[in-house]
């Protein structure tokens, strides 16, 4: 098997497009890194200055590819025009020499560049990714109040039978901090989750029954606190302890622990996350 390869796949509106078989990838740029913005402040009375801010900017990705099947080129041309609709968001998955990661994109431009109808279809595609980070395909680890039992494919482990420790070290193998989704299944009184690596915690001042499931999302711009009962979710943001921090997992070790203010054990506590990378 050739270890030097790059495969790319697009997904949009439940449709998948693989640039394989009749397609030929000519060029792809922007997957190794995004542009950075570094702000330097000058010292007033000393030489030089200091770095006051670092920011990774939205990522631009440009792709050039051909469609080489002349018999079906008009049909494929119409399909590609429809697929790369600027009104539709998509997911780009890149497999670079066995390392596979994905990123959410918007179509910035899609243009045909062949010079005559007798040539193979040739396109230039420009994408912009407001969130510049590539992410893992697989969801990360969990902690749970019970260990042992079965694991189901493509899902986080459902564990039972044997009581486990209320804490676990989660290793973030990514390049930057990553947000988490916490799923806390009652019963519990004032449940909280602590990241001992940073000293940050999230606490919800609310009693959960065995019919309640607490969902907390710490992603910037998408922070949520919700309680689900009988399939219905309700906003629970107002129950958050004011000293709480919507923490993220830092690169490296993160010792995560859950606590409650009563002696009842919750059914399970899960931490879901995906490692984030500055490139692939």
C-alpha cells in the first residue's frame, strides 16, 4: 500500500462527494495551517515590545481538480454546480497519509477553468472555514460512575455493573484547547464537574431526579445548559453557579472529576470532546 497519499471527501445536505475514481486532485492549499495575527505592543520607556495578543484567523482552503470522464462530463458538471452551493455549509474530510481529520466549510467560489469543451472538466474551488481548526473524526473519552459492560460501535461507551471512580485523566492530544459536552444523568443534588488541571469547575445548583439528564456545552459561541426529561429539553442556564467557568480541555493531561451534594450516585457522567488541530 502506498503510504504517500491524500484523499479528500465532501459532505453537504446528506450528500457525499469523494474526489476519487474519475476525479484527479491537482492541488490543495491551506490544510497545513491558517493565517495568524500577532499583536505587538511597544514599551513606552524601554527598547522593543511585548506580545499582547495571538489569534488564529479563519482558514482559507483552495482546491483544484479535474473530472476525466468525458462521456459523463455534462451530467457531472451539473451535479458539481448543485453540490457546491454557497447557500449550503459542508464538511471537508482530509486523509493525509493515514491522518484523517475534518473541518466545517463555506463555499467562497466554485469556477470551471477548462479552455474548451473538448478538454476534461477542470475546477477551482475556494473554501473558507470560520472555525480554523481541524477536528478528530472520533469522539473522545468518557468518565462514568459505572465501569464494565458493553461498548457499542460509533457511540460512547455505556457502562454498568461495577461502580467506578468519580474521576478520570483525559489526555487532549490536540494542538489547542478543546470544548466539551458534559452529560450528567441523575439523580444528583447540585452536580459539578471539575478540571483539576486548571482548577476550573462547572456547577449547576439544581436537584436532578433519576428522570433528568443535564447537558452542558462549553463551546465558545454555543454555550448551553439544558435539562432533559421525558424527551423534552429546557434551558437551565439560570441554575449555573456564578463562580463556574465553561472550561475547555487544555493540551495534555486533564484530571476530570464529578461531585454531588448528596450520597446518591448518578446513573452516569460522560465527557464528550474532539481534539482540535491547527492543520493536517
